[in-house]
C-alpha cells in the first residue's frame, strides 16, 4: 500500500494532536473578535486553518494558543488573554459538530472517538499571568492546560530565547511558578525560553515538560530551537518536543534570510522585535531579497533528529499554523499532516512510532502530568508566593 494511503488510514486510528495553532490571534487581527463573523465550517481565505482542512488533515486534537503580545503591561495582558480564551471557547460553542473543549487526556480520547476535534487551550507567554499565582490558577480554571514560560521578550522571572538575558535563567519566583503549574497539572512549555531557563526548569520539574512548537537546534541554529543536551534530558523527564514548521526554525537558508531582514531593520533604526514592523516591511524586503523555501523533507529531518537524540517516545508535532507568514513546501496548511506522516513512513518509521508522534506521546505526557498533580497536591498547598517577596523588592508584577 502506498505510504500516502497508509498515512491517511493511520491518522484515522491515531489522529494528530497538534501542540500550537494561532487561529484565535489571526481572527483577532482581522478584527473578528467573535468567530460568528467567519464561517470556520467552510474554507476560510487568508488563514492556514479552518474546520474542513483540520478534518482532512487528520487532526483530532488541537492546542489553540491564546497568545497576546509580550509588550503589553501586566493588567492589559491578563485582560486580553481572557478575551482570547473567551474567543476560543465561543469558537468551540459555535461548532459543536466539529469541536469540543477538552481538559484531560480522557476527554481527548473520548472526543477523538466521537469524531470531533478535542480543543485545548495553551497560553503563550508568562506575561499573561502578570507574576500572579492567583491569575495562574484562574487561567487553569478557565481551561488553560499549558503555559509557555515566556514569549519573545523576557518576563521578570524568566529569560526569553530571543531577548537579552536578564535573570540568567529562572529566578526563585520562576521556580515557584513551575512548581505551582505542576501542582495544578498545567503543562510547563519551554518553547520560547532561553537554554538557561530550560536547564532550570528541568532541574525544578516534578512532572514532564513540553516544547509545544520548537525544532532541533543542531539542524537549524535558531534560538527558538532545542539544543541536543536539552533534547537528551527529555528521556529522563518524560516530556516531549513537538516539532514545528516555521521556515526559519527548519531551514538554515531561511534562518540566514531572516537574519538579513533583522539586520536591515536595525540599519534603519527600527525595533526588530516589533511584529507590526515585520508585517509592514517584510513584503518590501522580500521583493528585492527572494525568500528561500523550506521543505517538508527538512521538517521530517527535525523529527528524525529529535527521535534520535530524545527517543521516539519524546517527539510530537506543533505546526504553529496561523502563527507564521510562511510555511514549508508541502505543509502549506493544516490539511497537510498526512503528507508528513507518509514521508516518515517512507523513511522507515513504523506505524506504531508514527502513532506516538501523532498523539500518543503528548497524551502520555498529559496523563503523567495529571498523576503528578494529584501526588503534589496531596503534599503541598497552593502557592501564594509574591515576586517582590521571593525575588526581592523592586520586582515588577508583570
């Protein structure tokens, strides 16, 4: 049987559980704060995601990112994060034939079996909790099941991979945040954090951690990717690296092109971390500096590498659809997961191993995090630590 046919059949048995999708922010950017203004049950022009393409892509579970910009001050970040949670929950409510909210691994498997897409929430960046344990617990109560410790900028208690180091890793308060997340059963997401934060989080972890949308730094030297020594630690921790499709994380040529664009922004005296600047000037730059193409094969190379270094039980997929303006050839939207699985089958991956990649590994991580939560909660009360008390006076709350 051709691998493409096998991949489609395999994903009916082991649907994709993707670690990161930014459709909610894409809708907000289009001034569509309510999903009712866009018919997601039909093909949506200008997005990489809609419900028909998710279904044809074999997606059975999706972590929907409730991202908000890292530049927002604490209270504004909290408010907008709650608005994004509300947007995703409204999206789920509007499409009951397609989507259902999932809070546990059992929920995911039950929703899989019913033929719907299990919908989970992931908060992208510690700025969304404004250095408050109470806000962290409130987000969990609203359904958030992972928190990326930083986004592209540092938070007062953790360094970002793409900002100048300030804390040197996790501060004492940052370790308290990790501990409280794992007491709750909220997954600690190390995508976007510095290597020092990765190390500190592994040291502090009492449960598996994840990288919801990162690839292998050994293959593409981007700070958002995971170094081999950190991939190796996943085996002892039980966590998972969910390989992403962002071209500059996948292809060295695309990364070099991105660095040339950043250099041009700096030459003009512009903030290269301001996404509005990127959106405004990227088309102009691309017109005179054609963008190289990343490929599906390169994404498969990253999956192979994570499997080799961390082990087959520690690899997953986190496409970052609608969170990137370009995608590898062959992976242009969420309907394309079967093509990637077919490529891996052609490379000698077994069907069982592709099932682990598709959803088995992240479901195991969720179950182990839930079990750890019960054990931690039995011996430890909720944390009421305040950053100014733990890290010293003068620490900003956000």
